[in-house]
C-alpha cells in the first residue's frame, strides 16, 4: 500500500499553492448545496432514492468559474463540488426519516417538528459523518489507492482534469435542467398531459400496469444503469403481477389485518398500500442487514486501518499540504461536544442511552458507508438499509429501557435520522476526498468545505420539508415519501406490538431467496416496495443506457464519452425536475396552482408519445457526442 502512496503524484503537487478556498468557491458552493439539496429532497420523497451531485456540481462550477468569471483553478472547482455535493447527502439522510414526524403530526399524535429541530438533527448528523470519516482517509483513500475504485470520486476527478471541456459539459447539464423544468411544469403544473398513465387489468384481478412519464425517473434509470433498473422492475413485477393477484385470488371476501375492508373491494393501489408495503418493508430491511453482514470482513479490516490512521494523524504538523487533515484533538472534541448536546438539549428527545447509540452506531456506519462507496459507489450505498437496521435496534433498546410510546417513537426516528445522515455524509466525504487526492487538493480545506456545505443545506432542508408537506402532504401521490413511511410503520409496529409480522416475514424470506439467487437484494426489494409505474419509468431510462452501452463505436474512449454526456444530461434532468417540483410546491401553498391549469389535456397516449420523444432526445444527445468527436 505504501508503494502506491509513494508512487502516486497528484495533478497539483503538494509543494505548489494555487487558489482553493476563495470567496467564489464559498458562495457558489453554498448555492449549489442548497439547490441540489432541495432537488434531491423532492426526488427522494417522490422516488425513494437520490443521486450523487458531485459530477454535475463540478461541471456547473467549471462552466461558471472558467467561462463566465474567466478564472482557471482546478482546486477552486473541486472545493465548489465538495461544498455543493454535501447538500445532496444531507437531503438524502433527512428525507428517508424525518417526514415520519410530519405523518404522526398529521395523525394528531405529536406536534410537527420545528425548523430548529430539523436543522439541528441534520447538522449533528452531517458534522458527525465528516468527523467519523476524517480518521479513515489515510486508510481508505491514500493506502488503498488503486485498490478501492471510488467510482464517483474518480469520475469527478476526470471531469475536473478535463477542464478545457468545462463549457460544453456545463451546457449539457443546463440543457437537461431546462428541458426537465419545462416538461415538469407542463405535465404537473399546467397539466397538459398526465405524468402517470396506468390500466387496472380486470381479467387478472389485483394487477395493474402503468408508467410514470417523468424526466427524473428516466434520469435515475440512466445513471443507475440497466442492471439496477431491471432489478427494480423485477421486484415491482413480483409485487404487482404475482403477490397482489394472489392476495386478490385467495383473499376475496376476507378482511385480513392490517386491512379493514374486504379484499374483493380493494383496487390494486389499495392492495399495494395495505399489504405489499409491509412485504416490501420486510424485504428492504432484510436486504440492508444482509448487505451489512456480507461487509463484515471489510468492516473489521477498515476499523483496524482506522485505528492505525488515528495514530498517524497525531504527527501531521510537518506533513505535506496534500496530507493535512483536521487535527485529531479537534475532531474528538467536536464529537464529544455533539454527544453531550444530543443528551442535554431538549430539542433532541433522547436519553444518555440514545446519545450513546448515535455515537457508536454513527462511527460504525460511517466506516461501513466510507468503505462501501469506495467499492460500489454512492448510488449503490445502502444508506436506507443502515437506517432501517439502526431504527429496529434503537426502537427495541428504547422500549426495553422504558422509553416507549410516542416519546420512544420520536426518539427512534431522531436516532435513525442522525445515523442516516451520518452514513450519507461519510460516503459523500470519502468520494470528495478521493477526488481531492487525485487532483492535489488540501484535505483539511475540503473537510472544512464539507462542514460549510452541511451547515448551509441543514439550514435549508427544514424549509424544503415544510414547503413540500404544506403543498401536498407526505404519503400523497405527489410525494409518497416511501422510505419515511416505511420507517414510521416499523417503529409504530415495534413500539405498539401491532406489526403484521406475517407480511414482514414474507418480505424477509423473499429477500433471502433473492440473495441465494445472487441477485442484488436492495434494488429488488425497493422495486417490491415502490409502485410498479415508478419502476417502469426508471427502467425506460435504463433501457436507453443499455442501447448506448451496446451501440457499436470506434473505440472504448468514444463509448465512454457518449455515456458520460448522457450522465451529465440526465443529472440535469433530475435537478431540473426537482427544482420545478419545489417551485410547484410554492405555487400550491400560495393557492396559485389551480389558476394555471390548462383548459385541455392530452389523453394517456399523448403522455406516452411525449415521454418516448424525451427518451429519443436523450439517445440523440449521447450519439451526437460521438459525431462531434
């Protein structure tokens, strides 16, 4: 490992000092952190998954700094993406859990969480995630350079190193952003055509086929690729064309818990909401735990390396610029202060046991997440699986120690929220530090940048969550908040001993079978849990990616270039729809949304034609790149 360390030469040598932490990087980074945080919050609440913002943030940064401001500093660009990508990770952790508190408030069980509560939960989780990752940098990034691929971190470095193409690449992102924003406004704002089309198959009771024709779904499918997309579609197929018809066939006139109506009277959507959600939740929980068990050897190895790195960090005073982390005494001091604050501040309804759970599980899952993103990338990092495992254990511990009922449920969600954000930020930090390692950034400066991004996005996320809830309400068709709904369901079931364990165990057994068949459990389980129409929309984007990957090209470089342009365009699609979703939420809160509805609407076939045209344009974007070369 030391050999790699000695041989590797970053793009900007350690003895060369160039602009890095500038006013431009500070302002632009915060702006992108808030924008991508809001966009990803909307995406996650609608789809149940988020995407990495590092590459689009880096490309937009290059477009602004190089083309508009006429400046040329790769480290300045790198710091912008470091700060900006933190917003996406804070949003990912927050939206998977915190909406559960809004759902309980809607039911009258508790008061809605305050903006201050959301801010502090997000801030604490984000800062802890960074602090837990710092001592792992030496072990995972420096000593395992060339061993752990860090897909997004390495790709982001390649984008930065190809800085002379920054203007064209930024234009690709912005074009996707603009097209998706207009598309979303016409579909869900003016309502010229429906954004979801579907058909209940009467001759096959309990089943329904459909597709959500939205740009963000196509973008998610393209970025995740055809394999992950097909696993999600397979899970959805099992739920909507096997399990639901079986429930309809055998249930008929029966009323089965947790349902309150006879099965024969339930439409496919109601069957899914009443029964399949529990089966899917069991599969997702099992998938998360299975992924952790499989990672056990890596986790133990990483812990040993982390301990060794901590010792090395004490002797950093005279280290080269590219090897300077935040001092370990400062890191430990921040962790101790945060642990005491979690225990003493009334905004956190947690006992000393709860604070201890956060510190122990936080470091554990930060280690897991940092290693996992190094192996499989941020997009495949099972953050929600880690949160589910934490939530189940925390709920059982709180109940066993006398903190039960509503107080125990709120405490469990707060613990799960902080851990989820810890894991998400730790993974994002490790990817960003990998990018910095390749380009020659100063680790300490990046770590401070991550904290700035966390602070900015934590301050904004509460307002975004309140806005979306006021506009449509969590659990609605517009923002189903699938992950948070599942977390709420699990906590309630354990605390009140009312969980339909038979349905949960069916999901667990399905996950075990899928694992035995060597199919990735989490995407399959998420597909089981989400509506089929959503998985179908994602699969459409995955299909375009498959066509591009299998298209004949002159060489691998040309193919890689065309795939990359598609990735940038679809990143823009996701950001554009997310931002327009936030704008539509503002219009809904102001009661303006009903006044802009079009007097005419296209039939479902019109929606399908427009979506196919969008997919064709995505394909054209990728092919056009090849022609230009």
